[in-house]
C-alpha cells in the first residue's frame, strides 16, 4: 500500500515571500500521479497542481511549482510571492493507476499561515 | 462557485434519526466519491462509484448507505449514527476514465450527531 508523509504539520510565511511544503511518499509502482490540494477554512478542497510521474519536467501553475524527485520519492510544493489568500491546509495526494476509479492516498496535511 | 454541490451544508441529527446527504455534479463526470473528514485531518475515503456502480467500499459500517441514482447524483443515507460519526462529509467527482484527472470536491456537509 502507498503512504504519503507530510512532515510539517504547520508552516508560516511572510506575505510576498516564498515557502516550500514537503511531501514524501512510498510506493512500488513506477507510474502514478501526484497532486497538491488546498483546503481553506471555507472547507472546499481545491486542486493546486498535479504531476504525472512519467514526466521529468516539474509542473508549474502561476505562483505554484513543484520539485518532483522521483528517485527520492519527494514532491514538494513551492509557493512564490505568498498572498494572504494562500492561508489554508495543504494536502499532498498520491493516485495509483492500478485502481479502476483512481483511489487517492492523502498525507496528513500542512497548515500554512501567511503573515501580513 | 463549486461545480460539485452538496446539500445540506449543516446537519444535526439524533442517533435514531434517518437522514440523507446529497451531492450533484453536471460536469459529465463518471466517478463519484464520498469522504469523511475530521478536523485537521486528511479526508478518508468511504465509497467510490464508477459509472453508477459501487466500485470501492472502504469497510464502512452499514449505518452509512450510498446510492447513485444516475450519473449526476450521489446520495449518502444515514441511519442510527454514533457520536463519532460527527465530521465533515465531502463529495467529489472525477472524469472517471483518466486517472490523472483530479477530483473536484464539494463544500461538504458538516454533520453533528447528538
């Protein structure tokens, strides 16, 4: 079974600065997908960014980028120019190709605080 | 605005009540999911429907009964719940065919069992 570990329960960043959230995972599979989701206090889980394991190029979405190290099984999220609206709980998720409906495994989450 | 709509947003019920949670999406997604989430914890998968058929049941107690009447709707029927069932219940959907497609989540129903 796959496991996802987020070793930072809480992080804080000054507005306009950069922060990196860590995520490591354990799997015996060679092909899979990785996601970062954001859950603000409003409760809705929102996709931030995704990465296909077969792609070597790191995914980027505006101020959000990942550092995907397949050999190290690491998938960190970098948030540049942090904004107050980035404050939320962030979940890293692993999705296997080997299940019909794409079951996801989530990490325990990192609560990000953005200081003005 | 969320593309996955869940009703009600809040629900308080006694342990002997019967109630239902509803989830609706009109994105043409063919996979729908129920998750349970405790405060400050990740979502825990409960059920997955793929093309209106139950494909995953994560050993959920029978007091939770899912139903998928059609490709747009997903219900979760509740009966004789316990206080430990109080949580945020999230519905999600995904296209179903492509496993690299992310799940789209609703806002959740905050359930409190008295």
